[in-house]
C-alpha cells in the first residue's frame, strides 16, 4: 500500500513538472501598426470619392473599354494570379483537414515464422489451434480493419493555422484586385499615349505641308533672284528633317500597340482607337475624398492588413507548439491466419484505443526559433502595412499636385501654340516682302512644331494623371 502511494506521488510530481515546463513560453517584443493618417489631402476637400466608380463608368471611350475588358479575360499575369488564389484556397482545405480525425482503411496479408528457441516460437510450437490441430508453420496473417487518429486541438493551434490560411487566401484576392488596378491603369495610359502619337503624327503631316509650300515659295524667289541657293537648301533640309521625324513616331506607335497587345495576351495586331483629337478630350474634375477612405478602397492596403492578421495567427500557432499535444488513436478490424476465419466473430475481431499526451521537455531550441521567426515576420508585416499606407497617401498627394500643375501648364502651352501659329503667318508675310530673312521663318516654324508637340505631350500627361489618380485612390478593380 505504501509503495503504491509513493508511485502515485511520483507520477504526480513528474506530470506537474512536465506540464509547467512545457507551458513556459519565451517573451516577445511586440509591434503595433501606426493608425495615424492625415484627415485631408488638401484644404478644400469632401468625402466624395471617384475611386468608388466602376472603371466602365470612369472611362467613356468605347475602344478603351473594349481593350480593358479583353485584358481582364486574357492577361497572362492576371490568370497566373487566379491560380495563386486557387492554391491558397486549397491550402485552407488542407489546414482544415488537419484538425479533423483521420480514418484509414487497412487490408493486408503476410507470413511469419518465429524462431523455435524463442518464447514466441516455443509457445507456437506447443499450441494447438483446435484439439488435435497444430499451429501452421509458417503462420499466415490476414488483416482487414479501420484505423483512426486524431490530434485534439486543445490550444487552437490547428484552427488558428486554418484561420491564417483563410487570411492568406483573402490576401491573394486583394492581390488580384491590386493587379487589376495596375492593369487597367497601364492599358489606359498606353491608350492615351497612342492617341497622343497619332496626334503628333498628324501635326507632323500638317507641318510638312506648310514647309513644302514655303519651299516652293523660296524656289520661286530664288528664280527671281530675291534669295540665294543657300535659302533653298535650308528650307529643303528642314522639310527632310521633319519627314524623318515621321518614322520615329511610327515606330513608337508600333511599340505602343504591341505593348497593349501584350497586356491583352495576344499577338501583334492593329489597335482600334478613337480618331478624336486628344486635345479635344475634356478633363473631368478630381474628387479624391478623404485619406481614411484609402484603407477601404486600396487593395494593396487591405492585402497588407490581411497578411498582418495571418502573421499574428501564426504566432499563436508557433506558441502552441510549447504546450502538450493530445493524440488519440483507435483501430478496429478482423485478423486471422486463414481468410475463412475472418468472418468468424468475435474470435477474429481486434480493437485498440490509446491516448498520448506529448510535450517537448529537453530540446526546445527549434520550437523557440520558429516562435521568434513567426514574431519577426509579424513585425515585418506591421512595417509593410505602415509603408503601404504611407505610400498610398504619397501617391495620391503627388498626383493631386501633378493634376493642378499640369492644368496650369496646359493653359500656358495653349497660349504659346496660338502665338506661334500666328507668328508663322507673320514671318511668311515679312519674308515675302523682304522684311525678314529665311532663318526667322525656319526658326518660327520649328518653334511652332515643338510647341504643338509639347502641347500634345502635356495633354497626354493630363490624361495619364487622370488615370493615375484613379488608381492611387484605389479605383479600377471593382
């Protein structure tokens, strides 16, 4: 009686030490996100936000809408992202299956012979299966049964792992949305670049016609001995220089078309587009809303938030590895040395049931390393979230400033083009009346061409800013 009492006391002490040691976890340095964000982008602002518009409502050009729609169905990078989403979804099923019981069916057969001079061999040699019937040698073995095992999720380790997989899955969804915003913006910017190049090519053709007419006049004046051959050559060189510019623009058009085709996941072909002069496209007013709306509208911010939540759950999973695990296993089936006896129950029936409580006791270095790694990744995710929010705010702020400055620059460029267009006619009239030399005419034509190009380029930048502010605010994916 006294020995049995000492045995129970010893087992109690061992279990207490076992439990207290296994439940002790190292301390961590925690890091939380910076929730402070400015209340406004600028002094004049309200909560109306154009990012809430669908891209089909934000863009009005039917050719551009058709290109975006095609890209959303055929873009390879987007289709790759869809597979990433599918992989993340399958991971949820795998994690969910880990905290459910496992049930395996087992069927097997074999043969075994024990050595005669062993306890098992001696027992089999002197044992009869039935009166007057010896144990067969070697002994066949046939089995049929079911085996179950289950890790009881005491500390929610497995369920937290599943929730972490859910967060990762949702993060990939937001990653897909963010990719869509980038794809929509890239196609729109390339489309407006194509319109600008068409416009510049048209301006070149008009300028070539003007210069060719001026060259004819100079040749007539040379015949009348009013100018020299030098003037003719200068005008001729200017025409040739302008014509050569055509091929550079044509090459840019081909490359821009192919860029769009690549985004659409198809081989090179002409891009259908509007014939409207890009200068005639009106710029809409910008409605940026308030900075806090970025947290809801920007997919990259929501992705960073979900990844942070997943990292926090991973810390709990890693922490649970310090605690004891309870494994329950059971089996039931039939076993006999002859298949004919398998159906004879209960003699051929066997079953077992066991529970194991296991906990790391001596070497916990690997568990600590995983725990610290999970915490480091969580801190990393905090910084990534803060960086993403800061970057989003900066992008909107920069684009708002760019829109304002481009509007002012465009107005001045329009006035410059108008003044230089008038100066071409004045220079030609002065040249005809010998009150200006040919260099003044050439320089005026060159300045006018450059100013028209710059006006078109400024307009293209305006259209790009319209696209980029829409993307920066989180529009384009819904």
